[in-house]
C-alpha cells in the first residue's frame, strides 16, 4: 500500500462517525471506571490509565499516517510547481 493509499484510508477511519463514536464512548467509559475505583486501587487505576493511553496511541498512529501522506503530497506539489516555472 502506498503512502497516499494509507493516508487516505487513515483519514477515512478518523472521519468515520462510528469510529469517532466508539473512541469517545470508550474514553468516557474508561474515565467513569477510573472515577469509580477506590483511591488505593493503584493497580486497577494504572490499568485503566494504560488502556486510555493505548487508545490515544491508536488515534495518534492514524493521524501520523495522515500527516505523512499530507507532507509527501505537499512535497510533490512543490516539486511540480518548481518544474513548471
């Protein structure tokens, strides 16, 4: 899969209503569970925190793929603009 194809697919995923809904509800669920844990339940709280960070990494990874595609696309546009001059 090319950088462009990956970027387009990652962008579609990030903009997908169902994906956004799942990410939001998962974040809210994790925060609700975290707030309901006992203050001294360190292991459980750390586990919930790590789950939240894992979700953030998935979203960040998709955004990174989109950014790589965008940067490559801009480089190609600049090169083609320079050639026309």
